[in-house]
């Protein structure tokens, strides 16, 4: 394994991602992790990430004893490199001006880190301070266009780069990271989904012991994989709960239950709470108010089913890596402690009184890795390749009030769009596709009659991380077919538009 110490850079997660792509197991740990915590992983190397601070800031994290005494190669990136310089009697200059963006770096001498790179490379810089003089015993091995130190090393244990090899804007960054982990650290192992599955099943088995666990299934890939791992770990001690909130897509509840029954060897308790959710949403048009009420309903549903889940000590959820990093949670598979559930989480909140301990077995995986794990676990494509679907469901896919009639209109439109995407082989080429029922009406003509009916919007996006997204360039002929079917087959809809907004400034969902 390689340990990545996180000094707070927005790119820390990407370092982990890149190493994983290289098949090297790594974990992202807080910068101040103890010697014992690091030793647990028996790392072959340590990477110090970048960070927002200056080594001169009061309270700025230092080069800890844990790192110094680890006895393995250390690669410092940006702030990490400055730390190596500063704490070993080199000189770091607190600069006023930032060096930001693309730059070219000249490699000054042959060395392991830049092996196979050639004489220069394009890099991405994002720093203010810079290294003025490397520590005694270190050599400058690369310089930037402006003559600043871009890389230094003592040729053995410490390596530092001022630029960011982990970002896509450093095209050869992957080679540099690979040189570090393979050539310098000597990592030979291949981290794989199979080993992830085996280790996680073992971890869950240890954590849960002979106690009981519950898992909320949504029909999506994350919760499906989390549940399948838990089922493999503790079998009968697991109960899954599937809440039909009445805001699901056409036949979704039945289809999900059928898929669970066929492919997941676990107890699934289906709770039909449609009525409750619809009543709570009656007359509500404000998007945030819809979300709040839905969150509250989920909470109440769990409170209601709690007695039948008596004795459960653990709540398993499918939070993935980006979610965890964003919310700084610590209940994950790869952190020391589990937290008590508070009022808010994935399924919209759980009652405090349930006092469940939260377990996040997927907290170290990216979406595509979750999918790969699903395949290893034998989950069917219907679960594994499914587009994300928001917890508040169709309620946030219709502007205006939520009524059974409007839900029906939206369901039928959505069913046409999604099934056409599948039969055209386009479903997997978009990251997410959906239909929005707008609160607009428009004039149309049908036969010799005037109509005044609903407008639906089709939306399909391409994205990897859902933080930014572009609208999918679906073929015109395909859009024409979908539009035609919707206006012909869905009563009450006479117009179909295609949403060509990117995120930002729009979001994927309309509410
Ligand atoms: P936005 O609309 O924010 O959506 O661009 C980004 C991704 O998040 C999904 N989404 C949700 N998922 N609960 C969820 O589990 C929610 O409340 C929620 N809201 C949005 C959305 O479908 C997209 O994949």
C-alpha cells in the first residue's frame, strides 16, 4: 500500500484515484495521522499532498515524526514538497504571486522519478510559495520555465515536485506517479476489485460480529453493492429495507423487489409509504420544502419500522468516496472509528433514538469502482449500470405541485425515454437521463382541435463526477422518436423540449 497524507488540497482525492488506476492500493489519511495508524498499513511509500497553507502559517502542519521515521520513500507534491524542503533546512520563499496554470518544466538530469519523461514536460502549477533552495544533500532535478525549482530529491528517500502530477493537465503525471510507486517504492501488488470485495466482506464480518444490521436499499447501485457485501459477510443477520415513497418510476418498486429476490440472497422488507409521502407533499411547490418534507417522511418511516428491526446495531449505507470526502465523515471502511447516525444522511435522515452505528463499506470507492465491485458480486446489470436517481425521486423532477395525475404523466414519459435509450444502445453512453414535467402548458393542435397541455423536458448528461456535467449530444433522429412517442402516448402532454444546459450554471436535476 501507499499512504497519501492529506494536507487539504482539492486534488488529494485525485492522487488516490490515480494510484488506484495504477493498481496500487492506497489510502488517504489525515496529515496528522499517528505513526501507529500509518504503520497499520505497512506502506511502501508515502505521498504528501498539496494544501492551501504556507509552511510559515501559524499552526501549519509539519513533516511529522510519523513520516520521518517511517523509513520509506516520500513524495511531496506542492505544499508537500515545500514541507520536505522547509523541515530539512532548505529554504522556502513565501511569495506574493501565484504560479497558476499550465507550465513547461525542464528535466535537468536522469533520475528514477522522471524516467521515460524526456527533457521536458507540460505540467499544471497551482502554488504561491516556492522552494528557493533544496535541503542539504538534495539536488534540483527539474526547473520551471521561470527558473523556479520544479522538482528536487536526495536521490533516495525524499522526492518533491512543485507541480501536480495527479491532474489531467499534467499529461505525463501518471508516468511520474507510476515511477514513484513502482520504481522508487517497489510496489508490485495489484489492487483489484476482487481483493476489495474479499477484504470488505471480512471487515464487515469483524465489525458486525454476531449482532444485527440493516441496510436501506434504493434500487441503485451504491446501496445494492453495500447490501450485497453485507449479506455476504453476515447473511441472516442483515435486514434490508426498501421504502416505496410513491415517487419512484414506472413499476420501479416491483421491479426492484423482483431483482432483489432473484439476485440478492437477503431479507428485504418492503415498506409501502406512498400515501404518507403524497399527503406530506400535498400542495407543496417549493423545491426545498419538497425535499425537507420527503426527508422527514423517510425519518418517520424508519421510526415506524424500527420495532420490527429491534436489535439492529448497525446501519449500512452506500456512501461513496467523493461523498465522504465532501462531508468529512469517518464511518468508512477505511477509518478507525464509526459514528452514530445524526439527523441527516443519505436516505434523508434517521431517528436519533435508533442509535445505530453507521457503516460505509464503499467509502473508499469511486462510482465506476462501485460498479466493478457489483459485477464481482454477481449483481445484475439492471442494478450495476443504473443511472443515479435522487432520493426525493420524481417529486424533484416536476416543477410545481406533486399529484398522482402529474406523477403518472411523468412516469409514462420517463418510461418511454429510458426504454428508447436502452433499445438504441445509448443508455450507457450517457451518465444520467431523465424527464422533467414542467409546470408550463402550451398550445398545440391535434387533428382539428386546439390543445392546451403540459410540456415535458428531456435531459441527458455526460459526466464522471456529477460536479460538472455537459448535456449529451443525443442523435436528432433518436430525440425525434422519443418526442413523437411521448406526445402520442402520454395523455396531457403536447410538447417535448430537450434541455441543453450544462452544469454549471444549471444542475442535473431541475429542483
Ligand atoms: P444535481 O441536480 O445537484 O445532481 O446536479 C447531481 C447528482 O445528484 C443526484 N441528486 C440526488 N441524489 N439525493 C440523492 O441521493 C438527493 O436528494 C439528490 N439530489 C440530486 C442527481 O440525480 C445527480 O445524479
